């Protein structure tokens, strides 16, 4: 670079430095280099010297003048001149060396870079063009490369020595190309193993060398003459060697990719477990599928009354029974999560599986908080059992399949995000034990899901059976005749290859030439050896080994991207998300229009009411009912006791009069009366009275509860709750049981009250007489009413109302008149007629022409004597008003012996004490227990959606329900769309 004038420049520098430093040289000035002389004269103050003619030296001098060197000063007269010259000499010398080193390095770098670029271009021209062999690596690898962490990948890549081992033998492949060209030029047939252009294409794709340059015809002819010496068998062996070498190379790359994928999967799992700050993008992706799944769950329960159809995309898995649908889903979910059976129907209802990526491999139901660890066999067994139970529970009595959807989510590292719906397998014949409409029901369920224009149909076909036996392909071709949203999957390819006499039939299937249906893509998979105990990893290994050794892939019948469930899951996921992005915004607009229609109807029909759905209305009714129950505690004790006492006497008065008082009073003896009364009261207290008292208390509590609910109903209460409140009241009363220990304590209290006979003061005596008079008058009125009905109307009523007696009433009236005469003659007659008295009455009546039965005479006598006795008892009651003085002093007087008054006082006191005891039990215990029962009933009703739907009905409720659902769907769709845009 500095070849010209370099020596002169160096000498000039040395002369310049020597001159300025004052060093004395013996060389005369005339013998110096011209450049040196010029420098000397310039710095010596001589400006008239001419520029030397050497241009290179002048340019170099110009560059030298730019160096940061201090110009020399005229020598002063001081003594420090030698030290200054010495320092300037070292500075100039160092600058010269640095200048020379910089240009040397710069020149070396430029020259080396040019040489390296030229060498790189030569090597690049020598390398073959691999763009023709992209088919060797499946498409999903390029998609996976976008997700792989490049830093981690760079560390995981093999060394150059390992890569060199993987490269094919280019010399050998070049020889093979020469051999193939000679075969094609000479027209030698390649046999049945390679057919036409396809075989050539396969062989060309095998090689890694660039195409050889074409030679002239004479050279080719010479080469052809030498190749004709090979035999046909050796040609086939050569072709087989090429194919095997191709497969070995492909498998090496495949193993490398699988190892990288495994390492990347572990890295992604670690990243997902880190703090949220580092995985914002992954959180968006994970929540995206969860948002979409929630929308589908809401839509599955939504009753579209406004023609709002669910057209959101999902992957619908259909296939013939035992075609391998469930196994394909398990391979995609990477876990054996579904129940299995040998030849029997296991999928009895649609199962929606939401797949998403997560740090742990777990599964969870929509309506349950339990997580099933899919890495543990006991959790897997529990999950399969739970799915089977839910399926059987969803099937109604007398049916085989159900349309009720079971929602399940599965998360795990490396799982593709999508939503799949596994449908019951299509059957051709209804077998024993199935409902008669099972076949039609399965068809209707499958059509309902496939009619969705945005649903992706994953059609599963068993490869081990004859294609002509397929049912599902005809069904799929009807629902998607153009095949724009159908993906065809051929299962059990290992059995198909073993059983089929012509493997080309498999090629026809995956190319869409055998079945009448069309599809977006065709895949061939192997889902294990048919054993239910196989793990997912063992199935993957078996599938990989099969396709590595299968002639289907080796002979070009199947392509690499068409095999394995991994490629299938990637393709289905891509298709799913593409369909979602194309249709979700349109579906959001549909629900927005439906929401507007519903809101308009509500404003027109219920302008002043809040939009309360069924659950909110139930909560409102629940609070009102609880308020009504609490109001029972505000009832005063006086009110409780008055009601209880009145109801108790109404219930037991008949027993007291008929079974205790009348039998005892008719004895006409004070001692016998008291003995009879004590015995009958004791029997009554031990057996009947406590039960009757508790029944009355319970009925009183019910009536008061119903009364308060009726009062609330009149206070602008919503009548939409009437049915619910009535059901709650009935169920609460049905569940309520009185405390059994209360009956025992009540029996003791009643027994003690009835044993007491001591009336302490005159007011109690008067109260007992008043109670007795009211009771006897009431019974006397009832008895007279019975007698009037027996004998018919009197003469006044017959004349005024123009009515006549019936023949039976006429006989009764004649019998009554005859018995009245008997009572007048015998005022102290006993309660029963003697037989001779019955005969006398009968004969007297027959003498007047009245035929009468003895039973009728006795029946009439009973009512007449009852009236006669009650009248006498009332008269005696009036006499006893002044008998308290004699009672208190224990005087014995036949006329003022008022034992019946004491009896009624005992009864009255028992009623008061019983009412007080029941009131205490009601207010202290039973009201609270009733309130607890009401809460339990309300809680049970709140958990039973079917019950709430039956009890809270009406257009207003349904409209509010639809509004809530549509709003929720629209909001979740908008959130999903926003997250989807952020992911883009």
C-alpha cells in the first residue's frame, strides 16, 4: 500500500527529528535526501526552498504535519535545552510506531475480509439447493420454531461434529444420480416398486446434492452403454438402498426435532410456573380459550326464543361406534381420561373438552372445584369413573343416550388450545338393552352439532374395517358436501396395513378418492394396540415405530405431515382458531341485536320493574318468607294462649261431655260421680289428651304462619311468589316435628292440673259456673237441632212455609210424643229404657196405626233424654251459684252438692295450664325450629334449579332470564374478541 516512496519518507522523518533535536551528524546537507533537505530548510526558517518533485513524499509530509507534535522552538539560552530535546525525540518515535502499526492492522483486516468473503461465496455455490426438500420436515416444525426460545435452542443444538455425522454421503448420492440418469436415458424399466414420475420424484427428493450438470449426448450414450451391464435385480436393490437412506436421514432429523421439542416443552413448563410478570403473553393465550369455553357453556344452557342460534366454532368429533373417536381425543389431550368398554357403547352423552396449556397436567369439571392430576393413575381412574357416572345420570329413564352436555377442561404443557365435543358413536342397528329410538337420537344429536356452519367436523373412520360399512361418512357428506370444514382421520392404520391385501386402498382413502365425502385434510393415525392399559407415551412410541417401519410412508403412499396424532392436533388447532377469528365478531353482532330486541320488550311491558332473573326473584322471596317467620315471634302471649285454649276446648269438649260428664252425672250419686270422673280423666290424660294438645298447638302455629303470609300478601306483595310461598309452607310443615320430650312433660302437667279440686275463691267458682253454663247451653242447642231434624217442621213452619213431614219424620214425631209423656210421668228416669218400656211404647204406637222399630225408639229416647238431662243440669247450675259457701265448708246438701261445677273448674284450669305450657313451647322452641326448617327448605329449593323453574314462572321471569343470558354472552364475547386482537 505504501510501496512508493516509503524509504524516502522514513529517512525524511529521521532527518527531521535529528535536525530539530540538535543532534550533530557528519553527513553534509548536500548529501541528504531532497525531502530531508526541504524539511531542514523549512524548520530552519528558509522559505525559498523549492518543493521536491516527489508527490508521494509530499503527501506523506502533509499527513505527518497533522500529528499532534509540539513544533520546535528556537534554542533559548537557558540550560534546560538538552532535557527538552530528549523528551521530544521519544514522543516522535512513539507516534511513528503507532502510525505504522495502525495501517498494518487495517490492511490485514481488509485483505482478510475480502479473502473470507470470496471463500464463503465459493462454498455457497458448491452447496446444494435444499428448498426442494422442505417436505421432509413437516409444516408444524416451522410453526414450532416461532414459539421456541432461540437462546435455549442455540444451547440445545448439537455440535458441528454431530451435524457432520447426520449429513448424507454426497459422493454416493452423486453416483446414484449418475446411475439414475443413465437408466432414464436408456429407457430401462424400474419395475413395480417405482411407478412413473412419482418414483422419480421420490428418488430426486431423496438426495441432498444439487443436480448434476447436463452432459452432451455423446457422453451420455457412452455412460448408458456401460450402465446396460447391470441386471434388473441390481437396479431394484439400488432403488431400495436409496429409499432406505432417505428414510434413515428423515428419521434422524425427526429424532432431533423431537428431542428439541421435548426440551422446549420442559422450558415452557418452567416459564409457566414463574411469576406472572414474566409470562403476560402466555397468560393471554391461556385465558383466551377459557373465555371462549365459558361462552360455549352459557350457550349450552340458553334457550333461544328469538331465533338466536349458537354458531360459534367448536371441533365436533363424529364417527361410527368403536371407530376410535375416544382414543384420538385422548391422544390429543395426552391422557386416558374417558371410560372404555369392549364393543359396548361408552359415550352416552356429548362431552365438551376444553384443551389449554398450563404448567400442570390436570382436568376439572365445569361445576366442580376438584382437580384431577392426570399424571397419577388413581386420579385418572377417579376421573373416568366420574365421567361414566355423569353420563349415566344424564340419561333419563327408558333412554340410552342423552343430549345433555358434560363440560370438562384439560390443561397441560404443550397441549394445543381448542374446544372439542365428543359425540356418541353412530350405530346401524339397535341391539338388546337399547331404547328403540337410540339410532334416531344419535343421528339427531350429531346433526344438531354439525349443522353449525362454523363447526369443524373431525370425521373418524376405522381403517381396519371395510370402507363400505362406514355410516358416518354419508352423514358428514350430507352436512358438509363441499368439505370446507371437515378433517378426515383414518384410525387403526396398523391393522389396516396388516389386513388389507392392497395397501393402495389406504392411499385412495387419504387422497379422498374412495369415500364420497370431501375434506380439508386427511390424516392417518395409530392409537395403540387395543389394550386399555396402555399409557399415552407407549402409544406414541408404538405409533412412531410403526410409521418408521411402515411401507406406507416408505413407498410414498402417505406423506410425513399426514401421519401421527401430533400433526393431527396441530392441524385441527390451526383450523379451529382460523374459524374462530373469521366468525366470532359476526356472532357477537347477532347477540347484540338479540339483546336490543329483549330490552325493547321489557321497556314496553314492565317499565317500572327491575330486571330480576329467577335467582334474584328467589332471593327476594326468600327474604320475605323469612321476615314472615320472624313475625311469629312478635305474637303476644295472651294471643297465643287465647287461641290455644279455644281450639283445645273445641277439640276435646265432645269427649268431656259425652265420655266423662254425662256418664258420671247420670249415676245420681256423689261418690260414684267423683270416682267415675277421676278414672275417666286419668285414662284420658294418659292416652289422648297430650296428643290432642300437641296437634292443636301445631295447627295453631301453621294457621298463624299462614295468616302472617296472607297479611304480607296484601301489602303490595308480588303475586309471582304465591306458588313458591305455598310450596315452602307445605314443605316446612311437613318436615316439622314437635319435640317428643315436650309430650311427656305436658302429660305430667295436665295430670297434676286435673287432680286438683280446690277452688280457692268465689271468682273462680263463678267462672267455672259460667263455663259450665256456656258448655251446657251449647250442647242443648245442638241436641234440639238434632231433634228438629228428626221430627221435621212444626205446625207453624208447615203453615208458613208450605212444607210437610216425610213418612220417617212422621213416625219419629209420634215416637217423640209418646216418649215425652213417659218422661213427664218419670222425671228421674235413667238414661236407658227398659225392654218392657220399649214394648209398651211400641204397642201404644201400633194402636194409633204407627209401625215403629225398637231401634228407632231407643235412638229417639237418647236425644230426648239428653235434652231433658241438659235442661235439669242448667237448672242445677243456677242453684250452684250460691253453693260456694257450702263447698268451702264441706257441707253436705243434696240440692247444693255441686260436683259437676268442680269438674268443669278442673277442666277449665287444665285448659289454661295446657295453653300456657304450649305457648311457652311455641315461643321458646317451636317457632325457632320452624324458622330453621323454612331456611332449610329455601336452601334446598335454591339448589334445585328445576324446582325454582317450576315455582317461579311467567313471561316476566323468562324475559329477565333471556336478558341476563344474552348480556353475559355478549360481554364475554367482547372480552374474548379483545383478548383475541391483543394476541394478534
